[in-house]
C-alpha cells in the first residue's frame, strides 16, 4: 500500500531529530494496527479478538533507569533518587543515537492528547518502533477529537524504541535501559524496555510537571460519579484496587488512574484503562472482564493457549503484573467526556501486607494530608523490575512518588486547599490483609470492600459510632452495612492480639520516620493524631 503520510509529519519528525526513516505509519486505526501486529509477529490474537503480547525482560517499570535532563534554571525539580539528573549533552548524544536507530526503519506515529479539559489539554506525539505499542498509546490516550490533520507542533513528543540499547559507559545510564525526559525540549526518550507502562507513566510525569503551574492538582487516582452527580476519587498504587473499585455498575466511570482537579472540577488525563488482570474474576469484576475480551484490547504478558486461543488470567508464568489496555468506551456507563464536578469523597487505598490497618477509617483534614504524603501500601510482586515474589512495604508520597517531578509538599498543599474549599471527606481503606500478615492472614474480601465504599457514598456512615484507634490515631467505625463487625476491628482478627500490637507499633514508627523524611522542615508537617 502506498505511503500517504502527510508531508508535515515527515517535516515534524525531522524537527524531532528523526531523519530518513522507513515507512511512516501515521495514526493507523485499531483494526489496521492489529493487522500490523499479526503481520509483524509482534503478538497473537486471542479467541475473543484481544491482542496478546509479551514484553520480554522488563515486565514492570524500571524506576532506577529514569532520568530528567538537568538545566541550570530547574531548581523546582525534586532532585534525588526518584528524579536522577542527566546532563543536557548526555541527552543530546542519546537523542542522536535514537535518530540513527530509526534510519530506514518503519515506524508508527500517533498524534494524541492528554487531558479531557479543553483549557488544560496537552498535545502529544508518540513515535514507536512497534505496532502494538502504537495500539497501546491509541487505547490509553485521547484520539476521539483528532481530525486528519497532524499536530503542527505537539506540546510533547515521545520516541520509543524497545530494541534500542543504551551504552552505560558512553551514555551515563545505569543499564541498557533508559527513560529520559527533557522538559525544556519537550522530548522523551524510552529505550531498552518493551513494558508499555513506561509510556503511560512518562506522560503522567509530564502532567505532574505542567499542571501545578495552572493551579490544577494532578492526581494518581481513579474517579467515578453517581447518578446524582456525586464524584468519588480512589487514590492508590498498583494492586490496591483503583481500577476495580471505580468500575462500579451503579456509577459512571470517569477514569481508572490519572486525573486533574481544577477550579471547575476533575477531569481524566486519559482515554483508556490499564488494568491488572492477574486473578481477574468475571463475577467480581464483570465490567473489566468484558472489556479485556474485546477486539482491540492489548493483553500484556497474559498466558495464551496457542491451540484454543483462550487466555488464562490465573497464570503468573511470566509475571504477576499482567495487564490489559483498552479504551474507556469498553466500560459500560463510562463518561467518555472524562469530566466531573468537585469530589464529595476521597478514598486512600492501601494493600497493607502486615494486616494491621483497619479496613475503613475516617480521616481528619490533618490525617488526610499525613496519609497523602505517606502513600503507604504493600508493593506487590511484578510492578517494578527487581521485586521478588513477596510483597514489600513501601511509602510513595502522594500515592505516586516515582512520577512526581516536583516536591510532594507542593501537591499536598494543593490537595489541602481543595479539600477545605469544597468540604471533601477523606477515608482510608485497607484492601490488603486481615487476621495476620501476608502468609498468615487472608486478603479482605472484595465484596466487603465494595460494601464499605457503597456505605460511604450513600452517607450511611454519617450516623455510625466511631472508636479511636490508639496506635494510628484513626477514627474507625463500629459497624458498617454489609460488613461483619469483627472485621472492622483488626486487632480482634488476630489470634495473638499482642503480636498485632507489636506489628502495628512497628508500622506506625515507620510512618513517622518516612513522614519526617518527606516533609523535613516544611511548614506542612503535621502530626497524624
């Protein structure tokens, strides 16, 4: 088929440093990308029409391989272990290597958008080596408002080459993998990893940098809205239940992972969902189950029976971090316009591997800031390179520290102001373990967690009596409709209450140490009790 790529695309690629590439496959629609994936032998077609792909060595993010280009006028960047500086000359050398890599190679280009708010929308160009990553980007980001005209000058460009290998000696990288972001040149380079989550989170990092300058709070959360227009936000790291709890048949999904909170309400950054699929259950998660069985969905590292073409969501042969990327429109009752009013309720989700946090607690405004800056959960195996089979306790400021180019207290101050202005209630939910730590206790059943969320959203918890937890200082309900009362008292679920006390005190001490490390001398520092 003759290449009909607009001339402006070729010229803009030269502006991005990409000269003399092979055929440019610009804005291919879903069906055409699926054909390319099969033709290129990048993946397989499942029985239900989803594309199954494998990411090779990297089955999760590689945070230690991420860099931000350091210019002399970038004092606002939160430099350190999360935002590792890269000299501009090193980035330029890498950029030239990427350009050389793409010479005479066919490449895929998607001109897309971030942000469903017209005043805060960011145009992006995703240049990829493979068709399946182009389909991933098309599923995850916004393309519905695109015309046949390319972006004349996109706000940001991402060049993605999973087959590229950096040279640590020459390039100053930690390994052959590199994720490098240049805010000044508005350019992102990703090489040496096929894990598609790197594309998604690089775009999220961009929004976390741009939006605070516009008085918009970027948030690592899912969001939905009830029939009466009441908006709820669900903050949490991977595996805590953001996607699952926000995909409620009785409410309208705004988005499953990334949102902004501006002067007129919230809006989704994305046009799709990137859901974990390990142990996906049709009865417990019917909306996600239906979406992952649709033509055009990308299934990442899911095990496929090559004879029957059926997928096995229980298998973790490759990784526990199996994923599905699908358009938001695959979820019934999803709000494809991606916007809502100011939230009435916010839920902080933690998968507590130690089994000591209560399943539900009401937070004071001070506690809301404390737990927002703490961002505690148990990081589950597979979400990052280097994690073992056992979950690890982790603290991630704002429930998304790896994606924060600015200091966490900047986002926390914005959250404090918006909660106070809009009288938003904040809750802590433990979606992790009860009756003991991981390996001893059991995971809190999803139906009970859903019942707690429903009780809060229906205002059924307003008249409930609360008790004051002596270790964490939390206000815990004595009862909740649809939930056994003993489950609400974590100490009572342990066979040895004294063992619970020891473990809870240890975790509380870790909370304090982490909070002091994050806030330092910042005036936002507050006690959690």
